[in-house]
C-alpha cells in the first residue's frame, strides 16, 4: 500500500477501534466473567492495552533504528500482563487503555510514509503492518471471546464482521485484504464452522497465495483440518 494516505487510514482504524472498545470499558466492574476461570472485561482491556503499546514501540524502533520490542514468547508475556493487572482498578485499566491509543496514534503520526513502508527487522512485514493485528483485528478477537463466553454467539460473530468491514474499508491492496479474510476464516474455524470458514479461507489464498504456508501450522484451523476442502489444500 503506497497510495500516500496510509497514515490517515491507520489512524482512522485506530479511532474506530477506540470507539468500539468502549463496549468492554462499560463492562468493567459491572459484568463478571461467565466463569470464574475466564477473563473479566478488565483483563481483556489490559491485554489489548499491552499489545497496542507493543505496536507503538515497534514503530518507534523502525523510525529510530533501535532494537524492536521482544515478542518471542507470547504466552509468557501474556501471563505476565494478566498477573500484573489483576489487582488494578477498572479506572486505572481504562486510563491506561486510553493512553495506549494515544501512544500508538502518536507513533503512527511521527512516522513518515516511507518509514511506515520499511520492512520490520526480522519479519516479512512492513512496519505499518504491526498496527492492524494489535488494533481492530485484536479487539474483534477479544470481543468474540467475551461474547462467546457469555453465550451471545450473534454478538461474537458481529464483532468479527465489524472487523472485516473496518479492515476492507481501510486497506484495499490484495495482501491486506487477504489477512482480513483469513482472520474471519480463523474465527469460524475455531467454532468448527467449516462451511462458513472455507469461502473466506479460499478468498484469502486467492488474494495472497503465500498464506497457504500458514495453514499447516496454524492451530486456529485445527477444528476443520480434516474437512475435505482443507485436506485438498494440504495435499
């Protein structure tokens, strides 16, 4: 994507995500998790906040030529974030979340278009591509988990469709559109909904064939891995 308004599009998706995340903010302290072992709305928001800050730091590293933030052991990082925020108040978590949106917006705005289009060190991605997975794509995933845990399957699915609408409105190049389709396919796959997942999966491969290499190891697709269409892809 090199059409000159990449920065504007990234900032718009971020503003849209901030507005949508208020759905979780309203639930903090009001609606308990469906199961004591499940994350609360506060836990989800704290997690999302951490990874938005990670995205901001990654952009800063590209712009300044410094060492990028480490994300090699995601499970350990996530566990530490969860533990560190469990005892904090809802107001503190909400304030942090809003600050993280401002930090990421500032990191985007500080980059030139050329810097946003630089490759991320050690990654097969451009610098700007750290934003969607830690923005609207990530938020939709967590909204889905929250609503699914509370038995509202329609709201969970609507969050994923919202994600794809936001993504496709902002990013029109084939590679970017492929990642949006793939994300929705993964949501359906994790529900065991092969008939709904396969059209989006096929579309993602059509738009960006290298995505096929992910299928063999992506655990999000495990529940539909034995479906005939999936077996044909893996053959």
